[in-house]
C-alpha cells in the first residue's frame, strides 16, 4: 500500500484556518501562491507566517511565475524547508539558478493543451526538466498560475520516467478517476488541488478538503486491491 500512496497538496492557501484544515485532513504539502496576478496571491512574509503553523513533515510549496531568481531565493530564505513550484515559462537553467542547482526541491508545471489537436510532448518535457523532483500536470489556459480546468488525461503517454503531480480542475468528484488513469503511467503520483476545494477564490471549504482527501484514499485502496490480485511472477 505504501508504494501506491498518493501524496496530496492543497494549494492557494491564504488563511490560518485553511492551513489547519489541510493539515488535519492529512495533506502532505500546502501551497502558497507568490504570483501577484493571482486572486490567491500572498506575500512572502504572509506565506512565512502561514507556514509557521505547519507541523513536521508537511511541506510548504511556494508557487512562482516567471519570477527573478533573486526574489525566489529571498522568499525561500524566509521559509525553512520550502519547495519551489515553477508555473510559468522558466527554462531548466532558470529553475536551477533559483534553487541553488538542486539545493532546494522543485517542481516544474507542464501546461497540457485542452485542444487535443495541439501536440504536447510530455516525454521530451520530462527529459528537458529531468533535474526537477516532479513534473506537475496542469491545463493550458490563458494567463498563468492554474485555471481550474481539466485536460484529457487519456492523452498522456503510457509511461514516463518522472514523478508526476496531477493538477488542473481536480475535485472530490473526479480525483479518484484521475488517479486511476494516471498512476499507472509514472513511478509515483501526487495530486494538487486549489479551486476544487474552495468556497471562493482563496477561501477554502473545510468539508470539500476532507472529501477530497477521502476520495484520494479511496483511489489508493482500489489500486492496492488491484495490486494484491496480481499473481507473483
């Protein structure tokens, strides 16, 4: 079961009670958006204040969009143990510079086109960003920072070597199906939710957070059951 456990990140947190709810529900990571055009934007100081509520082994993740490396480094210096999520057009060199060439964990968002006629080579993307700790899959929408849209999971390659984080329009109603479809395609899978557990932009709904976590665990249980039924070779 441990190999199949799906890690969970609740993103776009702006309030103390939402951080506490995410932790109580069993989230592995919480995300703070440091992109000033987002309705969920918080300052580095506010992110640091919220992150101080986290217990050990719950990871704060700072989301940036095309930010200068010096500002990324400065923000990270305020939050011990923070990982970085690059959600813009950052190159591998940009990501390396901003994270001290691997000194800090980081994720790179791959923005998957909603139009299936528009090609996207995820295998090449994963190769280009092979130094990332994981590749986050989100839908390509106007603007940056995530748009709460779901792309067609079936268009993903059958096998990629990178750890993946499934994002984009996830909700308590569809995350189980998303995990069942995507988990077999990668070494490990995590999920990242923001708008799908909100009452309003930047304001989380505690019931939805708990329902989301329960749906993820239901998917894990289903996958574990499938794994147990496979005869040894």
